[in-house]
């Protein structure tokens, strides 16, 4: 099974841009963690599950032996240069397509077109709803015209899906009701009066989500694990239950991203709501050698036809490759164990692998 799974192309349905510049050790380590303020003196991110996984799997892509020490690895990375490093890792990830969230670019990064070229894969955009609203507000659109302008811009974007980061701003306990036009105009007015527009109003989050649903776009939700800007207590996907009930009759796909440490809760939601789908992106490489355990826990309840692959790679091309390598190994381990124990046949395992690696994403996003 591992050999066959290695040959199956992946659709990375949620990822980000990568940096085109060379990085020193400090800058590199900063991008291996969700911490905002770095690590304590004397503490290295290389001494973590992610750090050890990177040292195990990434050095051979740069012509080094597995487990190369950090300084040797970073010296080789610098000698090759960012352009070559990005090309090698994106190509080695074995992607058929990648759907790129373009909403978080704190500095210049390679966008969908360039990522697709390096990966030799189809690349599409995922539009971040909150950024779309903030850009609209900054452009001086009147509060009365805000709703119609958002709908027009969303339609014109041509994105394959939309993403909400309500978990970061208002929490996931969102009501299921569509906000009224009066409520949206009032919230838009408050947004426009802010010195720096930032969507953190529950009304606007709901409005944006319903705009995406009405446009027939699959809606991604950040869930669980993330940087220090989020309150993890408000990131449990079970808090979305009321909104999920309201959206379910539309049939528009909802995709719960990341989910750790709530991945079992997410698996339950994927089982009971016909339009809910899940992944363990970010967690896959974040937990390193434990990736197989997290994948198995997600699949305790989540139907195999509801699970997608994503890397949530950001800034470092290594994360594209590492996410794919650890996911392939973790899924292969689960499927092999099932065949060996008689839980399913070899043919069943192959079909499940094809669903999870690409077929589910094609169905959800209509690509």
C-alpha cells in the first residue's frame, strides 16, 4: 500500500503562498511554529515533533542525508537559493492541484499561478471572506451598498471556494439566521468608521458566510489549532452546529479545516451533516511522527468520502512536501492495518485512498 499510495496524486485543497526570499535560522524557525513572539532563549523549534519530522524527511530533497543537523540543512538551503528550494519541494509534494488561500500575506509571497507552475499542478484561489470585506470597506463603498458590492466582488473573483476566519475574530458560536439588510448596513457602517477596518462582528461573519453559500461556493472554516491570535476555547466545531443546521438544506459544502485538537468532534459533524467535510491540515505536519494517530482518530467517525487532504503550508515550501509525506504515510498505515486485521479488503483500501487523496476534493469543489 505505501508504494501505491505514493503514486497517487494529491489535491491540496487548503494552502497558502511561500516566501521567495532566503531565510536565516531565526527567520526559518519563526515559520515553523504558530507562536507569534518566538521561543524562549535556548529553545529551538527543531526540538519538536515538527522539527524532527522536517530533519527526517526534508534533507534528501536537498541532496542531504536524513536527520541532517539544522545548521547543515540551512547552509544547504541557502546554497541552493529560495527559488530552487521552492521548486524542489513543491514538485516533490506530488500534487495534482492546489487551492490557495490568498487572504493572509503579511509579506510578499508566491501566489497561486507561481505555486502551480512550481508544483506542475492546477492552482485555484480560495477567497478569504473577511479580507474581501475589509478591502471593500477601505475602498469607500457606502454602508447601504456594502451588501450588493460584496456579492458582486465575490462573483467576479472566480474563486473555487471561500474561507471564514470567524474562529479568530468572533468565535465559532455563530447564529444560523441570515442577518437582515438593516443589520448588515449598520455593521458595515461600524466597519467603515474604524481607522483600520477589521471584521470581528458576528453579524458580518454570518453575512459573508451566507453570501458564499448563496453563490454556491464551498465554505471553509478555520477550526481549532492556530496562532496566538485565536481563542482556542471558541474554536470547537461543535459551536457551529446551529449554523450548520441552517445551511444543510442548501447542500452547499462546508469544509472544516485543521480541527486539532477537536478533530474527533469534526469527524462527528462530518458523519451527521451530509454537506460537512473535514481535514487535519496543519496538524498533520505539526504533530510530526504522531500524524498517523491523528488521521486515524479523525477517521473513527468521519466517513472516508468526507475526508480531504490539505497541507495548510505557509511561507515554507518544506511544509508542502512534509504535509504530503506525513499524510501519505499516516493514511497508508491506517489502511494497511485494516487490511491486515480484516477490517476491509485491499480493494476497499485502494478505493478509500483514491477518495481521500483527490476524488473527494474534486466532488466538493466541482473541479
